[in-house]
C-alpha cells in the first residue's frame, strides 16, 4: 500500500495472522471499501486469491492496463500531455472491479467487433494492402457490457426494508411487539385483528395472545431503523445472523421460537468483514470441541477409491482401443473382482463406466451440530453461554455503533430460566 506522499507499506499476511491472530479491522475496512481504489496489473486476480485463501473481500480494483488505454487514447485524440491523474481515474470508474481481458484488444486498447481482423493477425512490420492504416470499423470496448461478477457477489442487498415497524396490540390495547406489514395484514385478512391506525400501522388482536412483554422496554417493542448497525449506511444492507445458522438450527425449539433478536442489518462491506471474523471463531470452536471443519468426519459423502478405480478402468476400456493387451487384462481383472464374476459383459462395462464413486459417510457429524452437542452436556446454561459468546464476539469484532435499543448479549436468558428451569431436557433440532 502507498500513500500520496510516497510512503509505502508491504503487508505480509502470513506473518500478520500467525498464531491465530486476525487481520486488523482498519485493514479490512480499506480492502472492502470500493471508494478506495486498489490499482495494479492483474489486481482483480490478486483480489480473487485473497478471497479464496484468506476470506478477505477486496473491492475497488482497477487494472492499470485500463488506465493506460484511456490515457493513451486521450493523448492521441486531444494531444494534451497534462491530463491529471484524477481526471483519468474518473474516466475509469466504469471498469472498477472488472477483470482485464486482453483478447481481441488492439494496441490502441480497442476491440474489433469482438474478433481479430486480418491486419491484426499479420506481423506489425507488414502494412495493409489498402492504406496501411487501421480500419475505421474499430469500436472501443465497453467493459460494462462484459461485466464479470464482482467480489462478494454472494452479498446481494435487500430490495425492501427489513423493518416496517408495524405494531400488534393485545385486546386490551397493550403493545405486544413490532412486526412487518405483511404479518400485520395477515391478522386483518383472517378476521382476527382490527385496524387501529394507518400511521403507524397498528393492529389490535381479537384473541388473547400466548404471551405478553414483561416490560414497556422489551426489545420487541422497540422501533428499529433500516440501516447498517455497524457503520450506519442506509442502503445496500442485508441480514446478518449474529449466531450462524449452522449452530442455531440445532438449538432446542425453546431457544429459537419467534426470536429475531440475533438478526441484524449490515451493509455488504461490513457483512463481508463480519464473516471473516466469524470464520476465526468457528476455527476456535473447532479446536476446542474437536469438531474440525472440512475433515472427513464433516463430509456427508466420501469418495470411494476402489469404485473410482473401477469406473476409470471401464472408461479406459470403452474409449481406448489402442491399449496394450497386458493393460487391458489388468483392467478387466479389476472389473471381474469388483463384480465377483468370471466374465465382463458389455452391459457390465457400461454400468461400471457410470458408477457412482461417492458413498455415504456413516460417521458424518456436521461441525455445527457437534459443537452444539458438546454444549448440550452442560444443559440449558451451557447453550446460553454459546449464544452469549457469539453475541459478544460480534460486539468485540465489529464494534457496532447503531444497535437497536435493548439489544443484549444475555437477551432472553433470565426469561428462559424462569420459564423452563436449568434442568430443561435438551432436545436438539
């Protein structure tokens, strides 16, 4: 990295994260900020490698070859060598995060209708038979028509707000919770709710609810803003599961029924950074509870080497007529042993060529389930500690500045203990 003054910093990631350390949040913010341009040759490929090897999302990549093309074209047309870098960079905003593709691009940085012309295929020292100049049919390549999916494409922003901040009231008028407009409308459509007001949208239930809030300051009564809880950005936000789904889906129903406390809004950049830190905590849990991620135990299907060898041999026999006789006999012997037969028929050969080589893993236990199972040994309190650990991890790693009121690391824990007691029999989902 380099500052405008010329101060340069070389960041050696393997050294930075050795010993289980995490990348500083300031560096993650810079990498994920699309307004901070990362220039270089092949920088989009470098960004892809950072995503693949370290889980780092990099946005704002600008390949210097695009920059050179735009600058050269401007100089040729305007004959002005004093074009400022800022002006040139502004002309390249449409190719940020677009991988450079040199195929079909001439030495002037242009494309000839997506194909190579006869004059381009000839050596440069030979002139064209016409006038030795380039054809007027050259059209500048428009990268916007050839966009590749940018990094972090999995983070697709919501098209509608998460919080409609409608209210449900009990028959006596006591506020019960906030909800989205669709849920409030459902009570009206079913004839079990009465519209009290349009703004705010309030529906009074015509039946006694299963439960009521314990205090006027209950979390589910709070109006929530549609913004990133970390940085406050009000657009391009998506849902963030503070406790990852791979753990929560195994929680007992008592801990997750009608519970949206741990679903928050983050902008796409903050979401990517948060996932990076989540992966580090997952690795810690994997070590603590002997629940490795990506190990053989964590694979639902395993590759059977014997079946794979049989399939490979059958395909070789079908497609390679020039196989030496001794090699053919080796492959046929393997097929006879596999099928426990003295003769290999054509039908058997076709079946072996399409043999399924993956088998069910009888010892398969997903990482998330194993971690939850280990906590189950300590009962309800132990599971609540796992819940609190993820919430505290989110606070420590992301330092959110816009959390909803009453959001808490120990949310609902005292209520669960009062309702079910510490000796609640744990039945995992």
